[in-house]
C-alpha cells in the first residue's frame, strides 16, 4: 500500500495532478459522478479543497480530464494492436479483441467511465465517448477496407460491430469471475469474430483460407 503524502507537502505540479486524478477516479468508480463529492476526493488525495480547486475548478473538470486520459489509453491500445506484426489477419483480429480485454481488466476500473458512465447526457462527456468509439471503429475499418476492398461505410459498420462485441463480452467476462483467464476469453471471442471477418475475400482475390496461411 502506497503512503499518501502529508497534507501541505509540496510536490511538482504534474505529480500533484496525477495524485488528484487517481483519487478522483477511485471515488468516481465507487460512487458514480453524481454521488462523488469534492470533499471526499480531496480527503482521499490527502490535500485541502483549495489545493484541489487550484488544479481543477470543478468536479466536471476532473471527470473530463480522467475521461480524456482513459479514451486516449483505449484508442492507443487498439491502434497498437492493429500495428502489431502478425502472421495473418487471424492474429490481428485476436490482438484487437485482446486490447479491449486488457483495458477492461485494468484494476483501476477505468473502463466504467467510458462504457458505464452515468454522465452520458452531458454534451462534453457525450462528445468524448462518441469520439473514442468512432476513432477505434475507424481504425478497425481502415484495416478491414484495405484487406477486403469493401466500401468505407460497410467497413466502418464492421468496425463498430467488432469494437462493440469486444467491449461487451469483455465486461461480461470480468463480471463473471469464472474459470476463463483473460487470454483464453479474448482468444475465444477473437475466433468468433474471425469466423465472420475471415469470410470476406482478400483484395487480391485470395479467399479467407489464403489469409490464414
């Protein structure tokens, strides 16, 4: 267990910001946005409320800063998975599914702020959630379109479908606390996804069997 800094202890601004965001995330995840209080966030961070307000003028500012951070993390994981060297597209699909499972399995439960937010009616929050959903789906669509030659709209729809299946099944897996470990679960859903995506012929005319080889 890490020791909290004493109240009034000075630290670099970037470190203080990280400390405050970590405290805020734990409170938001436990209580939800509406029930979270700035008093509790300050107390959990080991600072006074004036120090908290020096960095974040209000609770929404804290929430949006965290949301930006987690959206960037998720998008980065997905893009890294798509760029990863792979023997064939089966591996690339599995890596993409695995990226969502990795994000959702994180101990900080950051995924709840994206996929289970109780603040989706707030325009600033909705814009960020829509943005990361579109960015991930578009990244997937670019690869799908390049491999199959299908039109952009169809590729984007497939990208949305793949991303949706990944995050919904990952959240279900996490909640079940069952016998499947994360890698097994991701591989299982990756195999399911590939059964669909692998049926599209390659641009060069080769079938799905050639893509596997």
